[in-house]
C-alpha cells in the first residue's frame, strides 16, 4: 500500500497527459489560473484612470482607493503562481513514493486552497464595496467594464478555490483510510509473528514416546510350521 495512496496510483507509473488534463482537479486549477489573470490584468491595465483632463495623475478606479487596486493585484498574482506550483505538484504527484511526502503535499494543497478562498472572498467584498462608493466620471466610465470584470471573476474565484479545497480534503481522507487499513491488517515490525499463528504454553513436555504394549509375544516357530532340513 506504500505506493497507492491519497488518490494516486502506485509510484513510478506512467503519466497519461490526456487523462491528467481530464481530471477535475486539473480543470479547476486551469480555470482559477485564468480567473487570476483576468482579475489582476484588468486592474493593472484599465483600473487606473485620470480623475479629469486637468489632472494627469492616475488614480485607482475603486473610489480612488489605492489599497483596493493593490489588494486585487496582489491576490491575483499569488493565485497565479500558486496555480502553477500546484499544477506541477499534481503532474509529478504519482512519482512521489513516500506516503508521508504525499500527505504533506495534500495538506499543503488543502491549506493553500482554503487560504486563497478567504483572500478572494475579502477581495470580492472589498472591491464591490469600493465600487459602490465610486463617483462616476468620464475617466471612471472608461474603465467601468474592467472594474466589473475584476469584481465578477473575484467572486468566481471563491467558488473554484473552495472546490479545490474540497478535492484536497477528499484526497486526504482517502489516504488516511488506506493508512488505517494497512495498520490494522499488518504488523509494523516485519519480524513480528503472524497474528493468527497459534502459540503453545512454552513448557516442554517431559513425557517420552512409548510404544503400545503387546498382549502376546511372537513365537519363533509358529505352530504347524517346521523348519525344512537340508
């Protein structure tokens, strides 16, 4: 059971690229990777606008709050590189032969997915709140579509990252159940005695084997039998 655990086959097996890309976990990672690009790309490219033609200074479109734009960009970049990292981990996960290393990878995935779900939730609430307080102007109207796209895909990112956290939790539970099964059925020490083998009392018997007594002895010359003379 060492190689088959936490939702992957035995270590050293061949990787089928088509099957790997069809896995729900891979599809979710690619989806949230694209969402992260949309969010921080929209903010960087179109969410910094001029307040008016007289002032050339670029201000954040979200109520002129620089923290809102900076936070959205930061979360998008973290999600972008996080997706790449765990995509590579998923690709080589089956090559990991140690159950403990697989468990660490799954727990790291679970923790990171849950953490990103929380960050995207905060980003969605923060951006939506600041957008509601934004005063519409000519510059703001030009970047309005990008601002709405950032808010919308922040919300979608919450759902996808929660789904990734659920998938990681399922893999962790699967690995835990298999480990418990192996622990209950097999002894940890390879030199230990088989559990179902009957053992004696440990006291050596002092009795010696005796042949059963004969009630009558054999005669050298049975009756009616004569030794022939030569």
